C-alpha cells in the first residue's frame, strides 16, 4: 500500500530550540531513501506504508537515543486506490487551478 | 517501544455519512486486542508501536476492501522513556489538577 | 457556523510533566461555557466557530501568562451544513453500528 | 499574538478529486494578504492569530458556498514568546544543521 505522509515530530523536555533534533530526523529520513520534502511545519514523505512507518519509528528511536525523554508526533496520511499520485502531482494539481 | 495514539480516519469519495466506516475500523481495532477508547473525534489506542501501526494499516485495508477509494487519516502519537503511562493515567493526571 | 473540534495543546520548554498546564487549559475551556469532553490525547469541544476559536486563543494566552515560552497545538475541526450534530451524536452513531 | 500554522482542509461529500476545492482555499488565503506556502499536504501560513483564524474560517465559508456539505480540517499551530520566527526562518534553521 502506497502512502503520502506529512510528519511533524516535536521533542519534549529538551527546551525550546528544536532544529537540531529535527535535523537529526531529516538525516534518518534521507538515509531511508524515501522521497521527502521539508517544509516549515513538517516533512512530506511518499513511499510504501511499511517503509514510511519504519522511517518514522527510526526517527523516534534516534531522538530517544539523543536522550529526548518524550516525543509528540503528528502524522497526516493518505492512501488511495483510484490512482497513483506523487507529492509533486499533488502540488501541481492545485497550482494548475489557481 | 510503547506508544499512545489518537487515530482519526476519514474515508473520502463515499458521501457524508461516515459512521458505518468508522464502526468497521472500530471492529478492526477491537480484534487487534489493543486498549482502545472511542471519542467524538477519533480513537485513543495504547500498545506496542508495531502492533498499533499494524492495526492502523489494517483499518485502511478494511476500508479499501469496502470500496473506499481514498482515505485521509490523522494520527497524534506519543512515546516516552521517562515513565510508563496508560490512557487512563493521562486523563487522571489532568483531572487530579482541576 | 457551528464547529466540532478536537484540541491538543502541548507546551514546550517546561519539561515533560504537562498535566498542570493541560489542567489550566481545561479551566479556561470550562469558563468558556462551551461543551467539552477531555480524553487521553486532547479535548473535544462543540460550539460556534468564533467562541471556540476565542477559547483556544485564551488557552494559549493563559499558558504564555504561566511563562510557557512556546506552544505547539493540533486542532481537528469539522463543519457541516447538511445537519446539526453534537459530540454525543457522533459517538452514538458509531456505537449503534458496532 | 503571532502564529505559524499548517492548514489542511479536506472537503467531504464531493468525490475524490479535491484540487479544485483546495485551489479555491488558496485564493482565499492569497486574498487575505497573509504569507502562505502551499506544500503537498497542506499550506503553511504566518500572521497575527485573529487574521489567520479569520482566513481559515473564510476558507470553510467559501467551500460551503460551493455546496460542500461537510469539511474536515487539520491545523497545526505554534506560538512563542521567546523570539520572532518566520516560515523561512524555521526551514533555514533546520537546513543549516543538516
């Protein structure tokens, strides 16, 4: 099952400067080989369900390994059987109608 | 890794009456044996990461098997290494301070 | 415009024990007079759009007044014109089909 | 109060092709004069709380005026008192650490 995800990981108990932790997650995602796009409030990811979810879990594990005691994550997630759609397709289909 | 999740699954392309589809997901979650609590805008789940994520995937599969062509899901997800906390603990710790 | 909301407020930069802050938000919501239901990963609220959004803003203001430097909030939000539906209606319509 | 938002609006009861509705929301956001960035799973917005929330409400109103009977929206929302941060600052602070 193919999935498109918007992932937002928020480490808790490590103060208010979170970009170093977000960068650590970005490296985990890049190493996964999945297509990813960082934006100002999360990261879009496309790929097979199990691979994407394994990457999300690896992000949590990497942060806990950096001594982050608590993590709050928000995931938006879309699957569809009617057609195959990439991250770029989704943006393009909106921009064409503007 | 233990996880606490808030799951909200929205089937698309099947009109505006969604409760039959949400009930189908509830049955999938109940069969998973995980601790679940339905509320008015989703379902809280606690359990091991892989079991919870497998249950979420099974919900998507069950809806696509019911001919739902597209699904939009939102997940809030918490992990922590500092202590073990159940769904009931979380509610109780807030209510004690009201 | 009537709205049904699931609100999850996460204060950052104040350690890992958040229940005191969540309780402060619950008091703000109770004072608003809106119908609210606390669950393990947020609070369901129903009411008029402007009143609900004012209450959410008041929660942020109350936390910043308690010296919380940064807040990350997730809101799920539903509006519909086809019929009037309460929080309790939503749970009941699923439970009837289980 | 300044706010940074990630907005994802999902119209229900209008089939599976949603890009025309998302484009309508983008036009509402552009007319608001707020800084916005479309991505593959939502739109980032920065601005004053009341202006951003008014724009979100205007999106819902615009869709209902297009005969969308039901709307499901997800909002991530951040406020902070420790410093002023733009959408571009947030991306840059992560990319600098990659």
